[in-house]
C-alpha cells in the first residue's frame, strides 16, 4: 500500500479517536508511533521516533521558549494581582456579556502583530472578566482563535503577511502581475481573502449576539445558566489556581505596564521572544523593589509558569513529530497527486482552497504546507489561465483555516490554554462556526473563479 495513503489514514484515525475518546495527546503519540512503525519497520521505529522527537525539540526551541516564558509572565502578573485591578476597570466597561465579547473581538483586531501574541496576551487580560460575566470559557477560546491568524493575514504588518508576501513573490506568475514588491502584490490580494473575512464577520456577529449559539457552544452556555460553571469538569485541571472573583485588590499598572512593553517591543524589535524577556525584566523592576513579589518568589514563579505551559508544549511537539513522519511517508505528495487532476478551469481557486485547507488541517503545518503547495499551484494555475491573486488568496485562506480549525495546531492549542479549557472542547465548540466560514469561502472562490 502507498505509504502516503497509510499516513493519511493514520491522521484521520487520530482525529476520529481524539474526538471520540477526548484524549488528544495519547492519540497523537500512539498514532505517530504507528506511522513510524510503517515507515521504519518493527526493529527501528522506536529509535527513529525518539530521534524525531529530539529533532523537533531542537528545531522548535523558539516556540518552546516563547510559550514557556509567556507562562512565566502570566504567573507573575497573577502574583502581582495587577490583573485584578485591570479586570475591575474593564468590568466597569464590560458590564454585559455582549460588551465583554465585543471587547475581546476589538482587542483581537488591535493586537495584530503576531497570532501568538494576540492569543496569549488577550487571554490573560480578559479571562477573569468572562468569569465575572458568567460567560463560558469556550466562547473566550473561540474569540481568541478566530481573531488570531485571520486578523494577522488581513493586515500587511504582521508576521503572516511578511511570510506569505516573500513566498508568493518568488513565483513567475506573481511577478508577471507587475507589482514592485511582494507586499504590494499581497495587499492587492487581500480583498479575496475570503475565509479570514468570513471568519471575522461570523465571530463579530457571535460577539454581538446576532449569530445563534450552535452545537457544543450552545451546550456550554446552557451549562453556565444551569450550573454556574464557566468551564466543564474536564477543564478543571487547567484552573486549579483561578481566583473566585475580584475581591483581591491590585495595582492596575502592575499589569498594564508589562503588557504595553510586551506589545511595543514586539512591534519595534519584531522579536516576540525578546519582547517576553523584556517584559519579565520590567516585572522584576516593578515588583521586587516594592516587595510585591519577593526575590526568591520571583524566580520560583518564573519556573512555575514555564512548567504550567509544558502540557500544551508537549502536545505541540508531538504534533510536529507526526507532521515530520507523515512528510517522510509522502502524505502531501499523495494528496497532491489525487487533487492535481481536479485543479482545472473555473473550479481552480475553490479546489486550491480545499486542497490547502485539507493539508493544513491534516498536518497542522501551516506555513510549511503553504511553502510546499505554492510552487505547484502557481504553475498549474498559470497553465490554465487562473488569476494569480485568487491563487494567493486560496493559499492564505487555506492556511488561516488550518490554523483556526485543526485541533492540534499551535493556535488552537494556545487558545484553549489561554482560556483555561480542554483543547478538544474548544475545537468541537467552534466547529459549526468554522464550517460555516469554510462553506461561504468555497462559494466565493467558485464565483470569483467563474468571473475572473
């Protein structure tokens, strides 16, 4: 049997098993080991799996450090009680559920530099307010996830825009459009970024109450109404140190100053790791001399916060291992061989979106998949006369869909972590809204493919 087909079957089995058993980490570990067994055989699969794990850890040190130190920052902000002061101020503004969710949406638009920064910073800012307004944490996770990558790709000032602009401008058909730079070309393609636009429209309607509660999200709201629990029993383990309310006083500036420094340094230095480290230094200067946090306790909390991020980091690394093994099994090549004959005529943009979305969802590799499919889709599109701007939009929309929908991609994992809920609960509760956005995107690309 074709190893690419085997890899695809294993990935689908992992998705189904995770949903049915609600054991995401275990499903990924077992699934990746089974894939390694088919790839390397019974004698050496375990050794190669371990080597792959070691390689992924070494190649993703940046992600480990950023997320781990962000956990340290969150714990320090919590220890300073500055978040309580911030929450009290925000609560006066967000005096209804609608205003609270709308505030989350607006903050997601404002913090557009990087999807990691967007998700993690907004989560720590407003989570307590959601609890006070008796909003389910599932709604917070959805708002965080839906305003992460979709916002980043629509604004030409983000890490996503920089990556895609440089990737696309290497293609001859894109250069033939005559725009002076990759970013100029990217900006002209933004009006066709249908999935990010529909995603933001849907989440905005959700925030203001115009979009009905669907599926697991509806059950989450019903749970809060009947039991008062803002998160389920399965998510209790992620909230063992949450405050019961805002009865504790705190200086709002102990929260605001580190967060402002975090965002400012991210924008100016274009280095999120440096921004987190600088913010930790600011916390030290603010807290230790005033004895808000003692010198000994400061380092202990830095270590403790890093440790609290280890479960999601481990899940992320294991997903990278699965992606690496599936790549060696040529799963992407197999899928491309199946889809390429369908990439014809007016259906090309829609089919390209479905292809990229499927690959990103199955692998959890967003930028990597985009880099793989772009050199294939642009020449094929040029041969059949497809508009390069629509091809760009299809790839970007597919990447944004993968970032938003895949239950073991980094954005989904960090959104659930920031909201303090189980990852699968988040993925399932947002699934109806993701599906609506994807369906509208397919229709839009079909119409544009016919007209352009």
